[in-house]
């Protein structure tokens, strides 16, 4: 493997000193551990990546040898993301000479709200550490990560404005990943394609009566019980024909479920638009997620950027979604996600695992997700918890499937 060929994301630890409200760590059964420094040295000497991301599901600065790891990896461009609590001035002074980019997780500037979301945090301490980092940044790029929910989307313009005033380089914004129903209820995105919503919008105010009437009319017509004018059924068929003609399906149960959410989503959209204008005025790069997705516009960020993850235990996994076993709630149903492991760098080199037939096939299929993988957000059967969903497979025969991956829709964001 030559330099420039990939981005290597190394999870130096999966331990954390916070207990964040929305974190996957509340929904997994993984053993907490730090990566062995000998294993880290082996990875760096063998892989020599152009870019190295030193973070995963945990706080990197908890690793007792994190500073040594940074020194060992200095031939690569180094990025990591942090909750900011441990980035004291002494550590910042050292890292500012060796790190190319750091991103702080700050979901709001409201101290009480931040401490409610990021349980175990001290908002004042985090913001002081962040201010000091900005003072000594040199050529280092500094960013902010924001996870958006009903509780804080209105704070985004203020965050972007403060970022601009303080000289922050970028702001990455992601929707929350709903690991259970209660988190999903706080989410401000939809999973059906926007096109499907637009063509069905005219009948959604009728609610479930529209579905009921369509079924009754279809049954009456099929049984030839009497001659009727199938108003609802005709509308239903026309919507479906229009959707299929343009390459979409229509998930009526899901569309009816989200109808009441549209007013809120328009408020979120306005917050995003204001944030973009502020960012433009200050010259801050702001990367916003989608909340009206499109099944035809799906990409895997790890495939696109030729990136892979090495967990703290040395296992190579393709992405965050498949990094650890966990629960999730999407398209009105719960499911269990299993980890997808392609090899162990304790036994084999990163290059050997990356080039293995199994991993190559996995990546090749996902180079064209819209063609090769269905989108369950547009499918009524997934909403009704079909067999494929329960098995983490899909109706195209893919296993594991990415048919409900929020990262592929650019709803949830990876910082790679």
C-alpha cells in the first residue's frame, strides 16, 4: 500500500470520560480498552497512510500514550476529534506542533444544555480549553462538531457566529443517529425520499382514511361487487405510477407518520440557511447534513474517501455503522446491527486485509449504492419490519446491507 492511497482511522481507545445522551456506547456490549502501543507502532510502520484520524468511539486523550502516538505518526497528516475536557494548555502546547487538525464536539453554547446532552462535561472547562487552543493554533485547523436534534437546532446560528468571531476554520453538523425510539423522537430528519413526499403530499392530510379507502375500493373493484368511482384508489395508483416512472417507491405509512414533522423540519431548514449565511460572512466552512434525503443520491463516505477503521482491539471494520454491534431505530422499527470485521492487524498487515477479496468485494458493491442497494426508507415493507430488515439483509440479496444507513444519505455525518 502506497502513501496517498487511503485514510486510516485508528481508534486509539474506546473508553470515554463522558456519558453522552445520544452515544452508541449506551447501546453496545463492547469491551473497553486502549490500543497497545506496540500494535500502533506496527500499524504505522506497515501502512504509512497520507492521512491518519486518531479517534473512534471514545475520547482519544484518555489513552496514556496518546502524545507518543502522535509523535510516531508525524509523517502523516493527523486529525482527531475530542470532547475537549482533557485538552489542557500543557497538552495543547505539545499537540499544536504536531497535529494538523482538531475538532471539538460542542452541540450548544448554552452551558446547562451542553451538560445535559454531554453528561459528565463541564461546559466552562471545555470552552476555556477551546479558547486556549485557538490562541496557539499556528497552522493547525480547528473545527467544531455539532449533533443536531429538536433540543439544539436553534442554537446552530449562534455556534457558527461564535466560530467565525473566534477564527474557527470549519463546523461539521450531523443529525443524531437514533439508537432507540426515544432518540428518534428527538431527530429532525426524515428517511423517505423527498420526491416521494412531494408527489404524495396532496393526499397526506387525509391520513389513514386515504389508505383505508384505497384498500376498500380496490377490494370492491377486484371482487366486482358493484360499480364505483375509485377516487382514493385512482389517486393511490397515479402516485405510485409517477414514483416508479422516476425510480422511486412510496412508503405511505412513513409519510403519514412524518406529516406532522414537516413544520419542524422547515424551522430546521431556516436555521441551516441562516447558519450558511453567517458562515459565508466569516469565511467559515460549514458542512450541513440532509434532512430531505434522496434514494438516488447515496454514497458511502468511507468508500468515497478510501478510508477504513482499525478498532482499539486491532480489528479492521469498514465504517462507524459496522464498527460494533449495537441497536438502532430507523424507519419506524428497531433492529440489531452486527459488526463487520475483515481482519485483525495483530495477525496480518493493514494492506493485506485492505486488499483481501472479501473487503474488495464489499467496497466494490458500495461504489454505486443507488444501483446495488435498495433504500428501505421508501419501502412500506421495511416499516412493517420485513424479514430482511430483521436479518440486516436486503431484498437485493446483500448481507450485510446498507439499505438503512443514515451515513449513506448524508443525514448522519462522518468526520474523516
